[in-house]
C-alpha cells in the first residue's frame, strides 16, 4: 500500500510564491519518477513538471517560474512556484511511479491541493 500526501496549497496574491510538498509513504522499494499535474474546473488534467533519474522537465507555461525538486531520503517531491498568476489557480496533484516491496510498479496519485492566485 502506497500513499501520496500533498500539502502547501493556499491563497496567494498575483506575483507571490508557494511551495507544494508531496510525501510518499508505504511499502516502497523504488520511486522511479515523481511529477506534478494540475486541473481546473471543466479542464483536463495537465502536466506541470517531472522529475526522473535526476532530470527535470517543465510545461512551457511554468518554465522559469516553477522548480521541481526531490528529497529522496524523505520520498518527497516539492514544487516551488514563483511569479504566480491567476491562471495558475488549480488543484495541484502529485503523481509517482513506484515499485513496492511486492516487486510490482504502479502509478499513484495524491488527493490534490488547491492553489488560488487572487488579489
């Protein structure tokens, strides 16, 4: 059993910053990748940033503003968000490909954390 728990969302003014965290716990053997997605009302879930094998990638709409990082010792991924815009208002989800102690790998999702950018 694996759980991903996000935290750090909230209300922030345009131009402000937030840092999201996502901690994985449970019967983890290997975490292959950890990623952030976001989804707004009536919209499809979209990829924001990925972290895999020490490499990171970003959606064009967050490049230069968001930074994804990992603390492998804590099985945690972060998303540092800066220069936030109202268009960044969404529910942000953590996603990870994890191999459990059973030997099987599967993709897991967190419950989501709301980010609202508004004055």
